[in-house]
């Protein structure tokens, strides 16, 4: 072969190589690609159904045999996980503790035991965090004392719960969940999972009060029974536990012919250790051990010289974990979280346990540190984690030494646990082992599946923004069944969704695609009211927790239904006769939801009414002595004081006050504080200063360089305010507003005090009482608030939750005849149904609850619709310049880190008014407020 031929052969070969690279041979579609397309085909139809379009979906599927990802969709987004969060503590527990570990509960005695069997000392019951402690186990301990010939105890029963801290509930758990067994209070000494059985049996005759039995420890609980026996065999009872109290409130009806065994429910108790001690005392009495009359159940700690008198052990660890995971027991999960802190870090707190779990997951298992944990059970909506994080966890546990233990706890599809009734008769039955998680708006599934070809996959499916839960479980079942059938899969339907190109996509896509915020679920919509055009959208239909943007809906409904000139009223009455300046009767104040009532001019807002003015008008009516009571009437609203989803741990804060139809100073008391002498208590002044507000001040003045740890907390169910911590010397005088219990009664106390200050004497026998309006009441004066326009402007400029809730309940009272949160919210739904066609959930008027779910598209649509209303200008003027007081953006901004957002209007340089909404949910290490800032700055560019 000559040189020319060689050279040309080489050129030809090179050309063939280039062609093969540029034009590859069409490869066959792999089963992995079919699986990926199939799973996405299950997700795609969700967006076309109004009951499912708002769902945010994230999943990942991983082959544990081949060590590769088979399919993923939004796997790096962080979701509220619900109960699948229990997998985190399960992994830590099985890795750190042996399967046969048990948890003790012990009984001790102090003092001397006489020959006649009299113990001249105390009985001490100490808990070490056993979540499964039963009445039967306590009875065993009671036997142990009886067997030691103890017949009488001259001391007390001391309950020792010091192995754990005294935080009873998880961070931001919802108040309305508290009576129910899935939200049980925690203590190192707990029996029967801190619950009682409430049994209601009909009376013998129609109209009789039903009989109520509490078990165990009936003396620990007070029963308020307003139920009635009626004809028939139906039951319609409401059985609640009063917040912060061991009081069971029963109302409704039960049929005379209802079952002879009655109607039984389980309700939680408040303060578990004394409850456990009370149950133990009753068992001791049952076994013939008596107590002296003044003996009591008291909290304390076991002394070093206490004698061990008996001990019982819990079930074995793996038996407890099996129940915890298969039945999704929140109480077990929370107790084990504190137990991890106690055993592994020396502090029996949730925070310490979470720190142990976090270090285990990140350092030992290698999970990426892009999740946030606030409890052990997943009950709080502060928890956020991604589908990918679960794959990392499942992969690590599968390849670790505790694989079989870990998997053994998981519910099995179609067989047991929370999957017992799911996927029966499908390829998934018996082959899917996974943890479920569900609560309002949330549904999750994560675990393992054995495929038809024998391979094992790890999978995680996290869903938020759920309006109808059936769509969530159907999607999870479809994915799990497909994985169990693998590789025998149906061909996915052809799908060619047309990508939407928005005019402002180039400006806003890079902002929302910033990798620093990859974990955030983002919903955005920008609408031109001038051109009737969507200029930008990102997941516009996703139902997200919106925060303060809800106030836009409340404002719009208030203006539509009441008008901008509406004024709230408050009425002042007297009953009885007035003789020579002596009122032989009562003073009555009736509230209708005015949010602007103040105690006096110092606390006055918007020139609203003052209680000081009420007192002056009573004096001007010629009254100088009141012999009757101060009666407050708040019946324009119902008795409930919080909307659904408000949380127990913010009840002292002024942004979460109780909402009643009669309230003063926005339901708060003001505490002025300043440093005292170093080492001494700080100085506290109460405004207004009432004896009904009890102050417990243990706060100390520290050195000028000390840390400021000053804290204010109102005791639940009381008007006792505890002040603790350290206030550095040299700190300027400041104040803290603390929300109070029963604001209507507080208003009466303020009035009674103001009457005395005004020179009107009040009989020492007079009381402040809540009562209905007497038939003989005479109107003294009707007080009016500022206009609704002024009030809404104040609300929106100050992001004021109190005013929003007073407005929403007033709407319920005026429009639907019932001052409930739900009836007020119905007025919003009626208004929204005129401008949107898709459903949303709204659960309060302020946006403070995390139950509310709404989309950016729905918020922006409302804003656009307002531009055509006659009240638009006053609506627009009610909004403040947001985003660091930028004059271009007018709207509502949420300042909470866990649900930030920005919704409102911006005027562009070409005269357009854009209605927009940006809602963000999820977790990111980077401050999500920066994402809002970046979005807002880009909006400002449009205005300049």
C-alpha cells in the first residue's frame, strides 16, 4: 500500500469516527428510563385536577444492588415529613442501643418503718423515661411495698421526673391537637401514655345529665358536664380537655337508648408525673396501704439516702420500636428522643436528643446537613427534610450492621401496621416495607421494596400541599406497585408537555434557581393588571403555607362585606336602680369585637375607645358607688379563643393573643422593666397594675457585659407571669407586652380599677363575672371604633394578628350570625369563589396558623381582582411599602423564617400595576429572606 492510500484511509477513518460521535446510533430505551417516565406520568395528571393541582411532589428511587439512582423528582426539595420522621430516631436507637435494652421505673422509701407497719417517711416514685409504663406495672410496685409490711404512710408520695426536663410538648405543636392521644405530654414518669378514658352513659330519663366516669385516677380530673340525655340511640358529644388544666368539658347529647356500656373516648392529661403518682396512690390504697389526711402527691427528687423498695422494667427496646414504627406512636418517639439525650449526652431534653440524632446522621451515616429537626415524631411543622436525605438514610442503614433490625420495624404493605389495608392484592403486597406519615396537608412514604427481579430498592415519596389526601395515597401506591413489578412495567403514556415561556422568565428564573436555596419549595406569580397577562410563574398552583399574605384576603373580605366606613361598637349598660348615686345593680360591658379598645390614653390606638372613658361615663351618669358586679358579655363570639393550628409555645406572646369579643390593649398586659442593682432582681412595673395579674420575678441584674437572657412566660391557663433570666446593668428601660388569659374578664378587672381611680367606689363584694345580658339592662352609651379603613391600614402596616382575627370573627358574627373563626373564613371563601375556580384551605384570619394552604396564583388573582373594586384605593392604601421600606413595593411580607413570603403590587415605569405573590416553604441553610430580597430587587428594576 503506497503512502497516498495510507493517508486517505486514515482520513476516511477519522471522518467515520467523527460521524459516529456527531450522529450516535439510536439506543433502545432502558427499563430504568421507562421507570422514570412511568413515575412522572403518575405525577403529571395531578396538575389537571383542581383537587390535586396544588400538591408539591418529591421522590427518589435508588437501587441498593446496583448503587445507582433509578428515578427522582424534586428530590432535593425539603418537605414537612410527618411521621416518617420517626425513621431518624429509629436509626439512631438501633445503632446505639442493644435490642434487649429495658427502661426501669423505681420506687423508694425514706424514714423509719415501725413494727406496726407505719412508714414515717415518704414513698418516692422515680421514672427513667419508660414510654410503656402500665397500670399493671405500677401495681407490681404497689405489691412490693405491701410485701414489705407497709400498712400506712405518714409522709407524701414524691414523684421524681428529673431524668427528663420539664418541657411537656414539642416545638410549635398545635393547641387544638392537645386533647388527643397523638399529642401526649411528655415526662420521665408517665403511665398509660398520660391519658384517661372518659366514659359517658345516658341518664335514665330524657333531659337528665349523663353520668361520666374517668379512669384511672378520677380525682386528678375535674369534669364539667353540660351534656344532656335525649330520645333515641344516637350520640353527638364533644369531649375536650381545657387548655393547661386537668378539666374535661363535655357537651352535646347522648340517646337514652344508647349502648349500656356508654360512649368512651381517650383524652390526654396535663402534667404527667403527679397523674402517675395519683394512679400509684390509688393502687397503694387498693392494696391496703393508707395515708394520713394531709398526705399529698408532690414533685421532688429521690434523696441519696432513699432506700430502693421495688423496680419494674419496660418491654425490650425492639418490641417498643416495633410498636412505635408500625403503629406510628408519637409518644414513644418523643420519649425516645429525650432518652437519647439523657443516655448519650447527659441531658434528658428534646434538644439534646435531636443533637445526638443529628450528629449520628451527619457524622456517622454521612447525610448531607440540609435538613432541620425540631421533634422526634414529626408532629411539628418545623421539621423539613428532602426525599434524597431519606435515600441516604435508608441506604446507610441497609448497608450497616443493624439492617435486619431496622427493616423489621417497618409496616408491610397489605399485612400490618399503618400499611395493613394498603396495596392489598397487588405486586406490592408483602414486598413493600415502609414508614407512612400523614397529617393535614402532608403525606409521606419511605422504605424498601423487593422488585420482581429480586433486587431491592430504597424509595422515598414526600408530598405537601395536599387538599384531598386520596390523591396522595394513590400516587404513593402507584409508585410502590410499579417498583414491586420492576422490570415488568407498562409503557408510560406519551407525554410532551409544552413548556411555558413567560416574558419575565430570564429575569426571575436565575433568582429562583439559585442553588443556595435548592431545598426551598417556591411558588411565584406576577400578573399584569394592565395587559391581563401572566408575566411570570413558578409552581403557581402549589398550595403553600402563606404567612401574612392571608391578611390580604381578610382585608378584601372585610371591605367587601362591611364597607370601608364600618365601625365596631361596644355597649355600656347598668342594671338595677340608682338611688342617691348608689347603683343597686350591675355594670355591664358588651363587646362586639372592637380591636381598638385601650385601657387609657397611654395605650390608645387610632383614637379608639378607652376603659378609662367607660369609667368617666359611669361617673357622669351620677353613680359614685356600685353595689353589684362588673359583668362582661363576650357572647358575640363563641367560647374558643384560638384559631385552629395556633401553637402552645407562643401563648405568652403579643402576636398570639386570645381572641374574644371583648378585649382591651389587644389582649395584653404591659411590663416595663429596667435593671436594678447587680445581683438583685430587675425592676418591673405592670401597666395597668391589677392584683389579678400575678408577677413572679426571678430575673437578676447582671454585669454590664453579661448576656441578656431576660424571658417572660405566662403560665398556661392562668394570669401568672414568670420573669426569669439576666438583664445586664446599663440596659435601657424597655417593655414587654404579654398576652393574658380570658381577655374579657381582664377588661372587667381594668374597668373595676379605673372606676376606683375615677372616684367611683365599688363594693368589696363586687366581682367581675362573665354573663349574659340581663333583661332589665339600661344602655348608658354605645362606643364606636375608628373606621374599618383606618383599622385595616393599621393591621396591615403592623402585620397585626390580633386585629385580623377580631375582624374575621366579626365577619362571621355579622354575615353568618355566629362569631366563629370558620364562619368568618366562609366570607373569604365566598369572595374568593368569585375570582378563582380552585380550592384552598384557610384556617385563620392572620396567616399565623400553618394549616392554611394557598397558592401564589390564587393570591395574585385576588390582588388583580381588587383593582376593579370600588374599594380598591382604600385597599391599596392599607398596604405598606414593604421590603426594607422600598417605596415601589406595596403589600404584605412575612417575617417568620419558616414561611417567608412577599405579596402585593408594584407600579412599573410604563404605568402598569403588577399584582404578584412569592410564597416560600421548606428549609435552606442560606437565609431565605435573601431570596425574597433578590426577588424584590428585580421587581424594583421593573419600576425604575
